[in-house]
């Protein structure tokens, strides 16, 4: 049975550069209109007097992520992340990391 995979994004460190999305498209040789991970940029908002912008990669196809880990040992999208904000791993490890990590998180299971 395929291992369960999780994806965790530390939103305080993600700068919304979209390199993860491009790495995923490149790895799977997908056309620009197709992707297994998309980076969403939300509208800027004022929260507690500070300007904030929501941005987060969203992983659509965790079955494909499992394939990446099996073949490469690490996810191409996470390897390219300059902020080290993105983690793709077995679900147990992602859950452990989510407990240890402070700040805003997006976790896809
Ligand atoms: S997770 Fe990393 S590579 Fe992806 S948009 Fe955020 S900073 Fe860029
Ligand atoms: S782990 Fe692989 S399939 Fe999943 S988002 Fe990253 S590059 Fe794409």
C-alpha cells in the first residue's frame, strides 16, 4: 500500500515566489496550464494595523508527491524552496513537524 504523504508550508517564511510550482511542472514535464501544486496569492489585507498578504502553495496530488519521494528521496518542490518553508514527507513525520513548528502553517494530508 502506498505510504501516506503530507505537505506542510510554513506561511511565515513562504515568500510566494512560485519556484515550487515551477519545479513540480518541470519534474513532470507538465504544460503551463497544468500543475500538481499551485501557489495562491491572496489579496493584501490590513490585519492589526499591518499589511499582510496570504500566500501558500497548495498540493493537489499527494499520490504524485508519494511518487516523487519514492523515486528521488526528496520532493523537487521542497528542494528548490529558498526559504526552506516547504516540507513534503511521510504523514507521520509531517504531523510531528507540525507539532514542533511555531507560526502559521498550512498542512495538506
Ligand atoms: S514554498 Fe518556497 S518555493 Fe514555494 S512559493 Fe513559498 S517560498 Fe517559494
Ligand atoms: S512532491 Fe512532487 S508532485 Fe508533489 S508538489 Fe512536490 S514536485 Fe509536485
